[in-house]
């Protein structure tokens, strides 16, 4: 501005006041063009099965530059809850990035029964694997019926922004990346390297081929159940950052990173013990290094990062019982077998009536019931009556009649939000708080998740970096509020099925 004023003074000395007045009028009518202020890069880090209290349970063991840096410098939404059931991986990843719930996204579970057949949430027979010849690469987001943050960022920048997603689990990369992602990469255990599918591209970029050669693991090795999986995930994320030049463009780019090993190790060894601590220490180390890389490549204060989780986890029932805390496992396999025997006799049906019990959902074989002349509503009520005879079950309800059920409103709302007709089954049941869908064996060491209770639904949500001041709030926040909050910061439209609210 000062240079322009000095130039005008020189013009005044040479040409005189009349012409200067004209030039000043033109200058005032043509203001300097402003741009929407946005970060150079947005990074979403999801930690699979990370309970909210892990931010503090391991806090004294975290180093300064990793998870502790996020807590000490970022802004934490301490009361972030999942507002649907069941609380599982595919739903959590889709809900964070769409700001929506299964009732609208169509991502009703990891695997569900549709038209009598098992369906995996990302399975797509219309595409081919890139990086291997196995079915593990034949995946896409085509079953998700909502847009994501990445899709909206693309629309806002006329697709100049780059959107890349990385995870070991396919669903943890594909669903966050959205429909228009430039690329999504996930781990193929049978190949021992990262893969993608022809949904995104015709061939893997050369940098991915080179990365796979350098970081190849013996086929069949399950890196998801080791700390190595965390290191591989962040190594791939840094490779994408470097080779795709993320954060180096005129428009903001987006990098979706999901850490899957924390979930696999939690399922095997539960929420306590050396294995769980080890994987979170590895996460802390890798995150610290990743933040340093972002500082160097993109610039401190130039990127916006958020940390969250897809769900939590319940403590191992045997561990709780050792400390006189009520707990027990409910084995759904045994439950399904007993339910089948009862329904076959009660309804006079020959065949497998119960196709699946998972995450509180009971899926009946509606086609079998119709062929047998059994009314579906009657079959559902018979199933409900049987469930309610079980002392471990607090509530059971026909999905189509939830509004009539005498269930506490917060739980009822979560059941409604989680119901997608044709993919969510027929009946939903709520166990007593001390029961979860775990093994009831006295030697069982692991854990699981899926319930409405805080141990499964209370997740971390921390903002860090660009335009974020340190602080925290205990105001009620939901998992569906994450996407609209990020979109609000970016000044872009929220996703198409978003039901959350910005917390800014």
C-alpha cells in the first residue's frame, strides 16, 4: 500500500492535481482482491478404539512432542460422545467425516446382512485391486450415501485441493477419504504392502510402488496386531505428504490418517497391560515425529490437525470382576444358537431364522419367515419376548416401533440414529451396563465395543494448529459435530447428510 501511495505522489508532482484526483478515484474503486483465509493443510488423525481417558491415563508417559503436545497446546472437547448404536469402526469413520449417522449414510456396520446375504461395507466387485491380486483391494466407498469433508473441500475449490487417505484397515481409509478422494491406501496382509483400487486410479503412483518395495513385509504377517503397524501407517502418511506435495498448493489439501493397530491390540489384550501401553507409546512417538515433519514441510501454524476416535472399548470383564466391579460377557454366538432353537419351535419354522446377532442387533431371515407364512411383526415380537426373559438384557425393541418403546430418551435416540432399513436387522437389544458382547470365558483377556455406554461412546476430539488457541470445554459435543466444525473453520459447506453443529 505504501508503494502505491509513493507512486501516486510522483505522479502528482509530474502531472498535477487534476489527473491525480482521477487516478485516486480509480484506485479507490478497485480495491486489492482478498482471499478466503484457510490453512495450507488439514490433517485428520483417527485412532481406532481410543478411549477418551487415554489422553490422561498415559499422559505422564507421553513425550512432550506427541499426544501431550496436542493436549497442552490444542483445544480439547472433553465431552464428545457418539450419538448412535452400535459403536463400531466403519460407522465411526463415516460419521466423523460426514457429520452424520447410519440412518442417513447407509454405513450401518462393518458387515451386515442385506437381502439375506452378508455384505462388507466397502466391498466392490466392480473394481480391481492395485498393488496385489487379492480381494482385499477390491474396495470403494460406493455404499456410503453421504458426502465427506473431503468431498466438500473439493467442491469448494473446484477440485484443486488434494484429498489423500491412509490406514491399515480399508474401511478406515476409504470412508474418510470420501467419494471424490484423489487416493486412498490401505494394507493388504496377503501381499505385505499398501494397496488401492481402480475406483481411484488406473495404476499406483511410482512413489507408492517405491514405498512398498522399501517397506515390504512378508505376506501373511499381521502387522495390525503389532506396534509396527503404527510405524508403517505414519511412514505412509509422511510419504504421501512429501510426494503429493500436500500443503504446498494455493488451496488447502486434506490428509486423512487412521491408526488401526490400537484396535487390533485392544481386542486381543484389552484396555490395560503392557501390550496396550506399548502401542500407545508407539503412537506417541510416531505422532511426535509426524508433527515435526508437518512443522518442517508445511510450517508451524500453517496446518490444522484434529485427533479423534471411531469408538472406545469396555474393560475386560475378568479384570473388572477381579476388582469387584460388576461385569460379564455375552457371547452372541451362543445367543444366536439358542434363539434359533426357540424361534423354530415357537413359530413352527424349519431353518435358520436368526441370521446374525451383532452390536445389539438381531437380523432375522425375513424371506424364510414369509415363505413359512409367518408374520414378520409376530416373529420380531417373539424374539423380543425371548430376549427379555434373559436377566442380562435390559431392553429389546422392534426397530420399526422404537418410538413406542419405554426406553430412556438418550438411548432411544441412538437406536433411531443407528437404524438403516434393510441393513440394520429387525430387533435391537440393550444389555445391562455391566454386560457386553465379550467372551464369558474366565481366561478371556481381550475386549470389544459396540454399546451406547460411555466406555464405548466417549471419544477424544482435539483441535490443534492453525487458528487454534489452547483450552478445553466440557460442553456436550457429539461425534457428528466434528465435520461441521472443521468445515466452518475452512469456510466450506458441511457434508450433504450432516446433522451435527459447528462448535465454534
